[in-house]
């Protein structure tokens, strides 16, 4: 475990940097769930679109993108206006939405949960900022989940937001956080949150990124859980302490596109 000695082979770093450059381009956007928040320019619209898209980001990538756009089409021109003004009649149009185990009941509550976040907690960014640490947003994910479900909710809906305090790698929320916090000249990640830093981000760890990380000796734990995420975070911070999660592009690209 060479990286545990605070060093990573320079050839490996150069190779991964090259893959970041290859995949972190505007061409990445169209066929990725990030295309959904890219539809909007208002911060709150981007946040809501990104949160909803990330929440259904498991399964076939093409279907995720299709259903993500379908979700937002149901909300009209401004997701934020819909969230803040939707009544019972408005919510009925969501009842037939289904993506795998996420259904219309879940979707309707997500709208109510978001309204509570914006009405009573000053928005999504505020919760993450207030509950972050200097080098991690994982505690803030747990707090966000508590706030999101503090109003009356269907028990079944709780499974759609992961909790690092319960051992989850929280892949989907970490992906959303990459979108909102990270920004570079390539224009893929949106960088709409200025109160948080890319150095606080964690890699969206799933089966693809985990398997590639293990092949390179960046990760040894077999399960893709919170402990594995912490291990991978440590390795990626050696590669780039200021922007560790840029390597998500390399790990994802090698796993999905190159079947490395």
C-alpha cells in the first residue's frame, strides 16, 4: 500500500491526470445525469434538478438520463417555482412516475421535503455548509437527510437518500456535491456553491470506480461502503489535495467507457 506512505507512483498520477483530461470535457455532459441540471441557469433550479437527477442515478445510465429529463418535464419551466407553489392537484401529475423502486409517492414527498428545506433551512447549500468539516462533507450528508425527513413522510421513501453515519458511501449525494461544488474551465461540473471547496468532496464510489481504484492500489477494502470511501479519499488527496474528486472522471471513464 505505497500510497499509505504519502506517495503515489508518478506514472500512475500522470496516467490518471491524462484520463481526467480525456473525459472531463463538454462531450461528457449529454449522456450523463449531469445534463439534467445543465438545463437551467437559476441556482435553485439547478439544485433541485441536480438533487432529483442524482436521487435516481442507479441502473442503466441511458434510462437514468431519460427518466431524469422526464422528471423535470413534469415540473414545468422552473423546478423551484413548482416546489414552492405545488398544491395537491399539481402533485397528482407526479403519481405515475417510476424509476426502478422510486415511484410517484416518493417523488411527491421529495417535492414537499425540498419545500421544507428552502422554506425553513435557507436552502440545500446552507445545510451542507453549516454541517461540513474542513476536509469532509459526509457529516453534512447525514444532517441533510435528517432535515429532509423531519416532516411527515412515507417510510419507504427514506431509502432513497443514503446516510454515511449508517455506513453508506452515499454515491449519489456525493455525485451531486461534485456537480455543485467543483468548477473548472471545462464546464462539466457546475460549481454553483461558493461556500464549500472541492478539497472537501468525496468520490462518488460505486462498483465501477471502486473496481478501477482497486486495480491501481488506491483502494483495498472490498466493500463499497463509508470505510472504503474514506480510504479512497485519502488516496485521491495524495494525488491532488485541492481537487481530489477530479479523478472521478478517470475512474468512471476507465470503468464505463474503456471496460479497463
